[in-house]
């Protein structure tokens, strides 16, 4: 398959981390293909449509979270592109931080939803670890970019006592994974405590 080195697909591109990644790569003069619900790409229901859009992209970022959508899509990418020189960064999470939030503060999640989110992210991280061992002898690269709390719309009013990353700091970490001459399997990003 002929992949374009200067073409990046970002799934979950319209705000927060995904928007920061798109902005960074536009500045680098990449052809950026953004996909999210806002432009008709639902991570759970439109995976075949997403796979068609990324088929010639040299770089892919799986940022959006929707149930097990990231995991399912990553498995399909592996099935189709394991012998291509594609680089895939998956935005996971440090989900399950030691200090649990006050669930009464949550506007988006309740306790059950947060616990379920953490379980799904841990399952995704485990799959990436297993996949990276298989990829040692294949050209496909998969990076686990694992940020701690990021200052986005989703975290407004939450974890106020914890230092928060900026979305563009996560974008820089993704860029480092893609452009480094080192073999970076997992990058955990945390702000220094106050």
C-alpha cells in the first residue's frame, strides 16, 4: 500500500487534544484528515468509513473515546495495515488515578460511567502492550500516548487540585513518538506536582 508520509488522520479532531494535534500538524504543513461526530464519523458505528479515509495516511491518531471504539478500530487497523509503514498513536489515559474525583462534581459521568471508562482504557492499554510485541517484526508502529489529567472542556471543574496538562503538550508528545529515532512504545505524560 502506498502511504503518504505527510498525511495524518486524527479521529476525534474537533476539540481538546485532537484539535491541538491537528493544529500542530497543519503548522508542519501536513495534509490533515480530521474525523469525529461533528463531521459524520462516529467511532463506534462508522469504522469502515474511517478505515477508508485512513488507508493512505502515514500517521494516524486514535483520540476519540466511545465505549470500545478505539480498541475495535485499532484491531481492524492491525488486521489491514500490519505490513504497512503506518504509525498509529493511541491516546489512552492514566485512568484510575489514585485520587478519585468527587462524583457529585461530574457533569459528564457518574461513578459507574467513570469506572467503566477506566476498565475500557485498561483493556485498550493491555491490547497495545500485547500488540507491540507482535509488531517487532512488522513495519506497523503503535504508540501508547498516556496523558494524565488534561485541561479540556471535559475536565472543567474536575480534579482542580491536580496539575493539568495542556492539550498542546499532549500533541507535542504525539509528535515526538512519530518523529523520534528511538523506539517509543509508551509515553506517560504528567505535570509535576505543585
